[in-house]
């Protein structure tokens, strides 16, 4: 059996896990903390982190300017400030946006003088050590090396990656996801489901990753089938956090499939949350992959692991994406062209072409 598996992040879970595992932080030194506007505070995660830092004598500076779909320019600015602060390590607290931004900031700080776009160099950029605390159960960014940033000039997403950008330690405390709205819970769960599904389908997957992807997908599918996304009990939120971590690990090795790049224009141009944007293409992803033998077999195995038919999976996930947006003809052409540049477009058994992308956009949003 062939496998190749690399995941250097220590994963620590449980309520109160940050305070209970202080020994994994440096004793002393300086930390640049990267957050969004509010969630790090009202989830309670920032309080736990600063409590521990005060105990350990770690000096810190909080950079709370990360918005959704973080722009390269803000991360570059953060990197310069992080360097000026003399940080020894970086802590990202929040959803995928602050954690992705923390990775970029840690890379800019470790490579002073590089221009914003130089982060996309050889894919080997050194980095300051990164610690991560997720407050959403969606991206799995805390368990992989990706940092999805928005290019300011083109308003397009591009992923920065380096083997040095895996967080050193990630802390999973499901109390921090309790403050998510119903939409926030659902959208991030759909994102994590998409990671598991798209990784399972990837030609780069292998037996070991398939098991993780199927396990994550099954957990999320069971929650999604329950149809309730508000005030979820801690036990359910803990399961979602675990499954999103599995999704993060597997895409770290296989990458995602075409629902991700197809969804980027929905997010950047129409304000659709990332998870809803990916889920909108689930039915199409199944239908196109069923056009080839390898795709049909992969879909069959994944859906068997969920205990559902491909039709049930496609219908439910697409329905949960709550798609209401519209594209005009010009937008369809423009967004299809931008999607053609995405590397992960080819990371599925069936590879869609330009005409098919337009067809999908027209059918769903035309
Ligand atoms: P997000 O963009 O980090 O946050 C979305 C919204 O949710 C923000 O308003 C945020 O508030 C809020 N929020 C976060 N945690 C909350 C909590 N516990 N309670 C209440 N509100 C909370 O959301 P995300 O879906 O986790 O991340 C999406 C980003 O990750 C996208 O840029 C996507 O491209 C990227 N991504 C990365 C990977 C990867 O592997 N690295 C994979 C998939 C997606 P604040 O602004 O106050 O924080
Ligand atoms: Zn995603």
C-alpha cells in the first residue's frame, strides 16, 4: 500500500486546552497576535491566550485588522509591524482569515524587505513559528500550510504555501465556536465537508488520507442531515471542530478540487461566505465527475462512507448552500476566465474546461 503523509503540527484538543498546555509555548519572548475585529475577543480565545502569556512572561502585541478574505497588502503591513515588534513567534486566533493571515505575516516578518507579491516565490519561504487557535470549524487552516490571500490589484484569491507555514501547535477548544451564528456554523461546516469530499476525490489522495477524509465527511454529513445549526450542543461543535481539522489535514496534502476556484468569484464579487460558495457546486461536482469511470468510482466510495446516495449528497449540500445570487453574461465570461488560471481546477478525476465552467455558472446563476 502506497502512502506519503506529512503533518508536522501538534494538535491539542479539549475544553480549556490552552491553559492546560502552557508548556508548549516558549517561556518568555515576544508574540505578535493576529485576529479579526471581534471574534477572538467574544469567543473567549484571546482572553485564554493572554492569560497564559502573562503567566509565562510572554510580551505580546495584538494586530486585529484582519478582515474576511485577507488582502496581501494588510498581511504585508502586519509583517512589517511584527518584525518591528521583534516577535519570536506569531499566534493566529479566529477563522480561516486570521489564521491564514498569521501565516503570511510570519513569513513576511522572517523575510524582511520582501515585496508583498514575493510571498508567492519558490514555495519554500522561511517563517517565524506559528501557533493557531480556530474559532470556526471550517477551514482547517490550523492544520495545514496554506494561506489563502486576496490580491489587492485583481481582487482574486491566490494561495501562498510553504512547508515552514504549518502551525507548530493548534489548540482546539469547542467553546470558541459557540458564538458563531447559525449561518456561520453552517457555512463553515459546508466548507469542511467540501475539503473532505474534494480531497477524497483528488488523484493525489491515497488510502491513509481517504480514511481521514471519509471520517471527516461522515461526521459533518450526520450533523448536516440533522438540519439544525443554531445553538448546537458542545458535543456536536466538538465533532465539527475535529472533522474540520481532518479536512484541513487532507487538503494540505491533496489540495482542493474545482468547487473551490469556482466559488471564489461568488465570495469576492458577491459577498457569499466561503463555505456556502463551495457548497453551491456540490451537485455539479458530482454530475461532472460521474462522466468518467474513475470519478464515478470515487463518488460511489465517498457516498457509501456517508451512507447516502450521490443524488442525496448533491441535492442536500447544494440546497444548504442557499444560493440566491445571479451573474449576467459578461460576469459569467469574466469569472470563467479567472477560474481557468486556478491550479486546483485539474485536481479531480474529471477536469472541466472553459465551456463547462460557463455552463455551470449559467445553469446555477444565469
Ligand atoms: P473568517 O473569514 O475567518 O470569518 C468569517 C466571519 O466569522 C468574520 O466576521 C469573523 O469575525 C466571524 N467569526 C469567526 N469566528 C467566530 C466566532 N467564534 N463567533 C462569531 N463570529 C466568528 O471565516 P472562515 O470561514 O473560517 O475562513 C474563510 C477564509 O479561510 C477564506 O479567506 C478562505 O479562502 C480561507 N480558507 C483557507 C483554507 C486553508 O486551508 N488555509 C481552507 C479554506 C478556506 P472576526 O472578523 O471578528 O474574526
Ligand atoms: Zn475551503
